C-alpha cells in the first residue's frame, strides 16, 4: 500500500512538474489554429483546472510578408496582455480546447488612415492572413468565452491619438453573446456606453445603453455630443435588419468659427431599416431641434421639427445608389424666430415644412413649404404677412435653378396715412445659381402678380434680385383698370383719396419700375395713362379727365415736375368744358393743380394765382375771367326772358376749407358796356302793383348799361350773397332817363343761376330805397 501511494504521488508530482511543458504547446497550437502566429508568454502557475500567464505578447507583423518577426527590440508587439488566466480541464486540453480566457491590461495598436480605413494588424492576421488556419475568425476560437478587463486599443488617427477602452465578456458557446462597456478618448472623438450583443441561429441582436459621445473633428464647425443614447438592432444576417436610435443630441459651435448657428439641441428618436445596401431612417414622431443663432443673422429659426410625412420614411442612405435612384429624403418643420436682410427686409419668417432629397442625378434637392410669417420692408414701408408657397433649392450644383412659388402674401402699407389698401401678391420666381458660390450668392427672378383680396387682378410684373450685391428691380404694369360707381373705385385702392373723390368712372393704366439695394429703394418711376375719367370732388363734378402723368419717384410719390392733363368737363353748377391744367405730386403726397384754364362763354377762366392742393386743410387760389361773352354766359344761365350783349371780366378769389369751397368777394364787370334785356311774366305782375317797379322793369327791357358789375361772396354749397349793380338807361323810356339799379339777394348758387331769383320776386320801387323779399332796387336821379 505504501508503495502504491508512493508511486501515485510520484506520478502526480511528475504530472504537475511536466504540466506546463504539456500546456505550452497546446496553447501555442490553439493560437496557430486561430491564425495567430508569434505568440509568447510565461506560465506563472498551472493546475488541473486553471493556468495563469504573464507577459503575453503577439509579435509585430512584417508588413511585406504578413509573418511574425519575433521580438526585435526595434519593433513593438501587436498585442500585450498584463495578465491572463485560462480555465480548462485536462480532457479539454487533450482535445485542444479551453473553457474561458480572462485577460487583464490588454494593449492593442492600430491606425485610422486619411480615407477613414481602420487598420488593425492583429485582426487582419486573426481573420485569415498568411499562415492562418483554414477558417479563422472568432467562431473558430477553441474557447467557450473571453473576459476582458482594462483593454485598450491605441489608434493613430489624422486627428491625433485616440484610445478605445473595453471591459466585458464574450460568450462563444452555442448562442454567442457579448456584454461590453466601451469607451473612446481622444481630441476628436470621445465615447462611453454599455453594449450587449447576441446571436441565435442567423439572427443578430445588438443593444447599446447609456451612450455618451462627443465628436470634434477639424472638418466640422463645432462639437457634436450625444447624451443618454441608446441603440437597438435586430437582423437575420448581414444583408438586412431593423433597429432604433435615440438620445439627446447637441451641437455647439467652435470658438472662432463663422457659422451663424451657435447651438442646436434636441431629442433624437429614429427607426432604422437596412436591406441590401440601403439604410433607411424613419421618425415615429416629430423630433424637435432647438436652435440658438447669432442675433445679426438674417434668418433665425428657433426650432426645427423633423417629422414623418404621412407615415413615409423620412430619410434613406444608399451605399452606391443606382443611377437616378434617390439616395435619401428628409422632411422638417421650422418655426422661425426672426429674419432680417440688411435694412431691406426684417420680421417674422413663415413656418417651414422642409423636404430634402439626395438624388443620384441632381444631388441634394431641398424644398420648403412655407406658411404664415410677417415680413417688413422698412425702405418701402410695406408689410407682407400670411405667406403661403414653396421654395425649391438645389445647392451644390453650379447654375442649378431653384424656385420660389409664392401662392399668396397679404401686402399692406405701414405708413400712418396708407398709400394703398391691402392687396394680395403672388409670384413664380426662379432662384438661379444658388449652389454655385453658396446659399446667398445667386439671383432671384420671375413674374409677380398683385390682386385685390376678392381676387380682381391689379398688376403684373417681373422682379430680379441679386443676393450677392443686394440689388434688385421690379418692373410692373396694371393693364387697363376700369372704374365704375358700382365696381372698383380708386379710393378703395388708395385710402388717401377717401373724402377727396367719389363716384369715379373711366379707365387708367400704370407702368412703372422700382429698384433697390440693401439700404432701401434706390430708384423708382411710373407712367400713368388716364382716359375719360370722371369723378365727384367736393367743389364740382369732373368728367373726361385724360392725359399722361410721369412720376420720377414712387417712394416717395413724386411727378417729374408739373404734368399737363385735359379736363373735359367741370360742373360747379354751370358746365365748363375743355379745360387743361398742370398737376404736380410732391414728396409728401400732395396733389397740386396749378395753371388750370378752361374756355368759358367764348372767353377763359384761368387759375392765375395760388394752387389747389388735395391734402391741404386750407388753401387759397384765384380764378380770372377773361373776355367772357355776356350773350353766351346768359345762354348758359338759361333764365327765361334774359339776354344781353357785352364782354365781362374779373376775378374770383376762392378759399377751400375742409373740403368746402368759399367764394370771397368775387367781382365781374362789363368791359366797357353793353345791352341787357329782361322781360317775363313775373316782372309784368310786379309792374302792375308799383309805378316805380313798372319804370324799372320797363328800363330792363332794353337797358343800355354803362356799368354792369356782379359780386359774389359765400360758400358754394350754402347761401351766396349776390349783388348786381346796373347803371345806364333805356332810350325808349322817359327819353333815356338814367337809372341806377342795385340788386342784393342771398341764395344757393344753383338757385341764383338757374331759377332766376330776381325775376320771380314782386318788386316795389319808390323814391329812395325799397326792400322786398331781400331784393333792393334803387332809382338814382341823374347828377346835376
């Protein structure tokens, strides 16, 4: 029995002594079976079920031959391991297989090239380089599992050194599974997170939680960070699969970069589908991105909502797309906080629904549906609100034309005294060469339209604008605008005309242009053609206004000096036809009429001093009556039984206050004398009741006057004071006895002219002065 125990103990001792000798070639063979050559290590301890190794190295690889070169002091090994522990059983070792490999303080080296390729010599050998086994790869490792603590991969990159750290386990049993804590540290990229992966048959599942990442590459304008990130992937193989990506994403601009966007942040929730080389991204719901801009920037969107459009995938990325096939599309909603373009445009941009499409033929194409907004053009004093339309851009393509299709923009005047009523604008504009030198260095051009809110067309034109220089031009024409009392009225288009004109009929047309720079309007002008316009003003009815007005400026409105127009008829009670006048529109919008003249009763009425200003509350002017034929005038007055011969002249001072015309002591007189004949049934009846009246009216039947003067004073739309003075005689009465008649009365202007007030009243004439019904007749004895 003692001998048996001694022999057994000796055998065990010998086995323990010779086990390292037995294990070392087995471990080396295991490595070679996996395609790894040049392994060196020291076995510190070994037992029946576990061995501890130190100084584990994998010799550097000869880049020409792909074979190990040993441990030359001038080269660094591909892999070093501070400590390793292998668990096994003797039977497994004899079969060439171990249970688990535990690695500590692993150090691995690699390189990332300029084109982004990751080069790891160990992995290239491990996956089937020269000298590798027939199959190679993780699937052929003679292990059931690997545990790693403090593993570091040192990568040399164009952006500087980076270190990847890994802690975790890899289960290589029937259903492979991995649980890892991953980290990346470097100047350009940093990352940390927990990763689990598993495989069941052909199905691969991967999940990452608690992801924290920062990317700060030199080619980017700032730092990109991901917090609380998570990834979940599930795929039947390498040809396809589905998954999700979520996390809090944040971008911060690098100091010194001229990017206008300072910061962007938002929650990312994306669904992913990969199938035969195409990765498609889908948003299960809208994801909002909040934006912070420099205040001086033209457009400041405070947020963008990335949304699925009608359930469609919103983004796709194809690796090596076929010709003509879309590479990716995305849709976003942008709520714009503020907008300014120099002093030309400021205000609130419309909300944008943005579609971006990566096309293999045309490249990137971006379209944006806009809605709402409120923009102001300070130089013109104009506001555009409620914009609706679509912008289409194709940046990155020299000469590629985008489009701005503006369906509607409500336009209104911002001045305290509006120059025009609210209208609706629309446009179909091409955005030329926006991609050649950037987003703001192209040209906008195309047709524009202006209409009334009810839809009636007002004007059409063409606009061009150079985004680089900020210069632009609009040319426009209204065509023929028809005015009628029951239809369109100019005062509905230009509120400044309210209370000035009414009941307008006839037609007019306008052709003009407007030029601008970033500082505002630089030049403008227009030509207005009027034909047969009729209108009611406070003083009279005007008809047949025709002519051409040339405007040297539209902002402010100003004519090229005085402009001549024809006025067919002015009817203040007596029609005055065939007039002409000089019209001037000043910088403050005043319409001034001067040097007006009309043919009147074979003579003329001329505006000899002052001017008529449509905007002045009080204005003064004077009309001169020149060579007025008395016979023609009395025909115009059309009073039964009244006729005469002679020539009148004089002046008619007028004052206009708050739209009311006042005649102030107007006086017309005969030049030098003439004949006045007046006889009617009314005068006969008056003559029967008074001998004096009988003499007076008999004298008027054929009165040869030396003096005939008429004075008027008072408002045109109220009671005028009328004084008529006659001096002369009837040669057929009392041997030409001299008579001096003074007739004073008051009444409305039209009544005085058309109803013959004097003739309708019974007059009594006595010595001295008699007054009857407001009419005074004086019989003046002849002088000594």
